[in-house]
C-alpha cells in the first residue's frame, strides 16, 4: 500500500493560467474524490468517481473546473483561467466502494497559489 | 450555518495531559461519523469511524463517543504526546448519496507543549 499520491505538491501560477493536478489512488480503490481546503477550514467536497464514471459534482465546481478519470485509475483536476479565489489546497482521496463505512484515504494535497 | 460544528477552535495542553474535543452536527440522517487527524501541510488521516448505532470506538490513545440522540460526538485523547499536535476534524457522512459526500467540520487545532 503506497498510499494516495498527488502531484505536484505545490503550484504557483499567474491569474488567468490553466493548471492541472494529478492524483494516483490506492491501486485497488475504485472510488476517488476531490476536495478543496482553504486555510482554517475543513475540506469541501468537489466531486467523486466510481471507476471512470463521475457520479457527483458539487456546486463549488464551476465550469472552469473539470475532473477526469479516464481509465478508472489516476485522476486529473484541471482549473482553467485561474482566479485569486482558487488559491487553496486540493486534496484527493480514495476508498473501496460498496460499503459506506469505508475510510477515505487522503493524499497530502496540491497547494495552489495564484499570484 | 455549518452542519458540523466543533469546539474548541484551538487548544493548548501540556504533554501527558488528557483532552476532549467536541463535535455537534445537524446532518441527518447520517451513515457514519468520523474523526480525522490532519498534520500541518498533510492530508487528513482517519482515526475512527462510528455508525449511528455505535456509542464508542477506540484507536490506541484516541477514543471517540457518539450520542445520536443529541447529535454530539467527542474525541478523547489520553496521555497526550507532542506528535498529537494537529488539527482534529469531525466528519459526518450523510445517509443519502451512498455515504460518499462527507461533510467536514472546521477542526480543533491542538497544540501539545512540554
């Protein structure tokens, strides 16, 4: 078990640029989640996948955000035309589906800073 | 209003002392209640998961309790260590949606000092 891996760990970019983050879940986990966390707050749900299907999206996920999980393994989260308010920690988590009481295992996040 | 409220917001204790963190939630019905530990700059790590029918769950020096009638949970840390310094987050999983969409509290920031 190598855990959930997120890349890059840090991303600094200018406002208006596009950014893409990658998440590699625990290999046997079929569910993958994206969260956003700002300073002093708990994570907020963005979206989740079961295998390659994106099953739910939060209202926080504006049309500038898109997430994919093309082969049901790794996932990418892209933010287009970044804004100051996008500065946050973006966390990915994975879990085994089928039972609701499975823990979600989190990666260490990608910290995005918009200049 | 946040559906998961935690208190205190922050807490400083001496190494070796015990402490109790509180969580009040309004999410209902819910599938399970979780406590996570989050070190600075790291992702949250699961400590305990309790279903609505469970009253208590332990994980080493961490003991979580749940009162589904009053919608309250607590996390008790025994014999605190410096490495316990972290944010402790209460998380409720609603029954709808297959328990996937977790609702997080804002956390209690714990600092353990010598």
